[in-house]
C-alpha cells in the first residue's frame, strides 16, 4: 500500500467509527477484507486511526467536520503536513480536495480550551480539580502516543540483564526512572513476542506507572499471601509473584484472566486463580475498574465514551469493592486501592469515603499519585491498614 492508500483505509475506518463501531471492531473488519495489506500496512493504518482518535476534537476543528476525510485533513494540518500529498486522487488514494475542503476548518489556536486539549467539555472540571496548574500539560500528553514500556521479570533476571538481552535481539532500550523494573523501547517496538528474551520469560509488557504501584508495595514480598482482587489480565499478579509473594488472582470477569496461566508458566512463577475468594490475605490489591483517564493515550476511545453518569456509576462500584475487599485482609495486613484514573472522584474521595464508613477502624498509611508527566500513565495508589 502507498502512504496515501493507508490514509484512505484510515478514513474508511474512521467513518465506521462515526457510525457507532468501536475502533478495534472497525480495524478488525477492515483487516479481514484488506488481505492485500501487509503487516506493516496494517500497523501504519492502525497508528493513523489511533493518532486521530486521540485528537479527534482538534482534528475536527482543523478539518472542518466529523467525517473520516475531515478528520484526516485536520490531523494532517495539525501536524504541519501537506494534505495534497495524501489527497492526490490517484488509484487507492483519497480523492483530491475540493475548494470547499481547502477553506474548511479553523486555526486550532482559536479553538476553545477543551477542543485544543481534545477533551469533552465536562471533563475539564474533574481534571482541573485533580491536577490544578498541570492539567493542561497532562491533557496535552494524553493527545500523543504513549511510550512502549516493558517490565523486567525479576523471577528470571535483573533489569540490566533483560536490557542486554533485548539489545542483542536488536532493540533500543533505556531504563525508566519511575520504576526499578521498567524498560522503555527507544526505536523499534514490534515483533517482541517472537524474540528469544520473550520466549524465555524475561519481560512482560507493562506501563511504568503500573510497575511503580507494585514497587510501592515492597521490594521483597516473600512469604506473603497476596490477593489481586481485580486482576484483569494479571500483569500486577505476575509482578507480585516475581517478588516472592504467594499470589491468588480473582476478577469479576474470569475470562479476562484466560491467558494468565500461560504467562505465569513462561515467567516461571505460580499464580492461583479463583472465582470465589476464601480466607484472608496479608495484602489485598484492588486495581479497581475506573474511567481509565490516566491511560487515555493508550485507549483514546475511552475519553469520548465516558459520561458523567458512568463516572458516578464507577464510584459506586469502587465503594463496593473497597468494602468487600477490606473483609479479606488479615488482622495485620494491608489493603491497597489503585486506579489508572486522574480524577479525585475515583481516588482520594473514594478512600476518604471508605475511611468515613469505617468510623476509625482503618487508616491510610501510604499514597502515590502519578500522571503522564512522571514517565508513565496516570495512576493512583492508597495503602490502608487497620487501626491498632
């Protein structure tokens, strides 16, 4: 596929998204039909679609509309690229621009703040309350692609050993200051799962902030019974097990953990999976369902689908999780509450509400708040203990 043909495919996919399809679904539908496209073509089209989804509102402003063509035109203008190099009208390329399209759109510097930051209007309130004067810088970071970060599997090797193995496999790597296990890829990012280091279980894909949350829970967890109560795919469960913990993983949707046994075997660790949690644990980690606002650059569709009603619903779910999980903590154990959200509604306010409901029986012993400006996704952690 030519570069212009890739843009034409992205325009088609964006039109399907505008009709109501999820981004991943629209990409899959196109990929099944576009058998002429190679792996590099599919990756390039995917990158275009996600780059535009992150900046959908500003692209619409600059391109003069919400159609796939207008969004593509706006994205090219935002990046300072010549649209005529894409809208050529050649075979498989988008049709040449009309005179109306050439004059459509507005200067992004004249756009309202929420449009420039690619946010819904109502999101500015929670974001400002949480981040204050850094809100605009964080929102700007969410408009761009996230770095690809790996976690060195301490059960197999040190970070330096993993970095050496990756460099030997042809990848540029650098340590990430945010976590002692985090490694950032500096050039090529694809093909990792075919490498010898991956097959040997030396690393897992995991954001640096997510790793920093596990770091905060202890360097050596040997001998501790740990419950990952909202395990999802199991990334934190694997990281906890690599630090010596006896880990049990649970999720309200067990299907999310379907790959965990294979990943644990490759990593050389043991993680028990349970549908019904029994007993008490030295540490219970609740990486609760949330808005995902701290990870919107990875899952940009989420920032357009979130509503105020859904945010309120999530806070009720988070309250229920805290109340339930607190009953699974041993007498001298710890309850760790985490989200990949930037909003106080889902973070500090949930912890404060829990402590108020507990009427002095629990206290907060630690807290960590991270934003994309710190080198990873936005994340929040509060560690709670019973009052003695």
